[in-house]
C-alpha cells in the first residue's frame, strides 16, 4: 500500500469548513506537511507540523495530528472559491541530515457557491 | 526576489532526444530535489542532493541523470532511456526540513 493516503475528492459550499484527511505509515516522521497546488503550478507549502505537536493553527488553517492513529487533518475555515485546488499531505523523516518528503496522491477540493 | 526558478516552463521533445531541465535557487538552501508528477498521482522522487558534488537516487531514477556542481543549481537530464518521459517535473529545495517548490516544467514527448 501507499505510505501516505488521502481521499481523492472533497466538495464543499462556500463559507463552510473543509476538512481534508490523511493517514501515514512511518511512525518516525519528523515533519508532516500540507501543500496546495493550483492548475499548472508548483506546490505551495501551506503549513506544517512537527511530529511532537498535536495541533497548529494559522489564520484559517488548523492542522490536527493524531500520532497514535497516524492521522493528519487540515481544516480550512470559511472556505472560499480561491481555495479550490489540490491539497497534498506529505511526511518526512530525517535521515543523515536529509529530509525526503513522501507525498499522498492529493485531494481535489471543489468549492461551489 | 528569492525563490526557486525552473526553466523552461514547457518543453517538447522528440523520442530519442535527451533534454535538460534547469533548476536554480537563491535561497542558500543546502538540499535540492527533483520530483515527477503524473496526472492523478502524487509526487515521486527522482533524485536528491544534500550537498554540492553529492546526490542520491530516488524511487524512479532510471532514465534520468543530475549534477550538483554549484549549491544554487541542480539540473535534471531526461535521457532517451526514460521510457515514458511525458510528465510535470518539479524541483524543490530545503533548509532544516521545510521543503519549497519551483513552478514546474512540463515535458511532452512527441
């Protein structure tokens, strides 16, 4: 199976909250990341969390980490049409000074009026 | 203006030709990476480099080559040995575990 798993699609109404979920397999992960990709563009680092944290909040974004279940979630409050994009979850561990992110397949978030 | 610059943004290649994708960063990051993205797929690691003159194969290195002669540059060559090279290629760099990406290069083999 894949190291990082995400559901492929999420559809929400504008103004509602969006919750994108992710599971990962490596219990020694150091960083867990959320990236946003708009059509034809590169990946934008939205937020990240250290593995020794449970929660991180940054304006409309809230990241929750459940290490026991190896579950990561991204909540976007007051979702706007500009939030429509693909969201990638990634994990990395530190090996010999290198951090190598492993990515999920991405969740397409569709925001409709 | 700091960042990661990939060029060209679009590239067309005939079968049997090698092509080199450029990646330059002025963030003073030590580590650099190349990933490949196919439609509906996550990113797969091709090569990474932690320091100048050293690089490691990723999960799908066959048919690709890289060099790291300068800290700020990490070019990727897609060789004719790569069986299915049409894809979106993403370069990244990092310092202390935060990984940032360039805008990508889309390669199409005709």
